[in-house]
C-alpha cells in the first residue's frame, strides 16, 4: 500500500505547487488560506497553507475519503537577508527543487539541488510512517529560506 501512496504523492506534488505554483489553487475550505488538490481514483491530495514570505501548511492524503497520511510544515524567507524582489526568485528556485520529488525523496525535494546562485538542502529523519526534517536555501553563504516539516501515516 505504501508504494502506491508514494507513487500517488509524486504525481500529486508534480501536479500542484512544484509545477504550477498558486495557479493550481482551488477554492479554499478555510478563509485566508490557499488550497491545492489532486485526485486519482480513491486517493485525494490536499495541501492547505496560510501566508507567503512566512507560511504554515498541511498536506493530507485521503484514501477512500479518510485521512491516511499527513505532513505539516512551516517556514519561509528570511526577510532580514533578502530584498522583496528576491523573494519571487527564491520561491521560483524552491519550486525547481521540489520538482525533483521522487519515491526516494517523497517529503519535499532532494538532499541537495544547485542552480545558479542558489543551493537547496533537505535533511530528513525517519521514514514514510513517521518523519521530520528541514529544508533550506542558501545564496552564497547566506541562508535565505528555511522550512521545518514532520508527519507520517495516520493510525
């Protein structure tokens, strides 16, 4: 079962924020949030988040309309280290890194991804059933973005 959920998560993540950004949004259930969804048969992926420069969110995979797996996350750009115009570039780079999602790196992006002046790092502990991790982006020696995440299979 976990392999089919992993395959589904890869497809869902590649069909929502990583490739389409906020253009993948649907009408949100919660006022003030952004919501992205992807469905394949009995599986539904829902990502709900609040904020922009700093944001907090929750991804949930439903199996037969029941929550099965979930991940919460929070983080964002260090506004003391970047000018407002750089925020868009940092998030564009983040989406590039997140497009590298795979069954081996299911939670966010790969362990490392480099393009131009930015470097993405992702450190995860645990496995599909229960995990926590941190991703960050550096521009040169400055850490300009950080995000914490955790989650697992719901029991």
